């Protein structure tokens, strides 16, 4: 199992950024005692449908760990598929939020991007998942993007414990 940098947001949100419609997406780390795990989570608000936050990760090639890899934790190539697990909820008091968890394989053509559509109905944390098949390669790093799109106008989504396996 491998973790994204700042997967639980206990050490901030370094690496995460507004991506799609970035100029109207606000994100901040919240520590108010309601995190799913630990003390912190990422709070995201999009003023438009389709606003997103994302993080890019480089996976080592089959030749073994690559010095530039940004994953922390053990990783054993080759990896025929990659799964992402995340805890999400509609921010308390904000109403239901329709959203999508997408995994992008940014290496090679065509860019593959399976989607998991979900609706966070209330302030209760819910586990969502997505998976992507990766090509087995001996070449350069594979770059993956984990991205959360908010499809509810003015939607507010909380994200915690984003894990890669």
C-alpha cells in the first residue's frame, strides 16, 4: 500500500491544488474535530460545476524505485492496476454534493481516466473507490493524477484519507 503525500492532510495540503476552473475553486485544510481520521481534512468549495482539486504522483517503473518518485511508503512494481480509496462528505450544512473521483494516467496516449460518480448526501463520511489498469512498462515513470470534480453549483466537499493501493 502506498500513500499520497499529505493523504490525511495532517501536514497541510502540499501537492494538492485547484485544477479545473482553478480560479473559482477554494480549498483549505480544516482542523475542527470532525475529521474521518486524525485531526485534519481538506475542505473544497467550487463556485461552478466541474471545479476540481487534484494531486499528481509519479510511480516508479518496473526497474525498481525511482529517486524522483513522490510516493511515500512501500511500493513493489510491476503494478497491473491501481486503486484509490477516499473518505468524503458534503460539508455539514451545505446540502448534497454531486461529485466525481477521477484517476488520470497522464503517461502515454491515450490518457485513460476512469470515473467514480457519487453524491455526498450529508455530513457523514462515506468511503468511495476507483481503480485504473496500468500498462506494465520498463520505461520512464508513470504519472497519475487523482482528481475530485464538484458537479454541484457552489458545492462544498470534505475529503480525508486518500489512499493508493
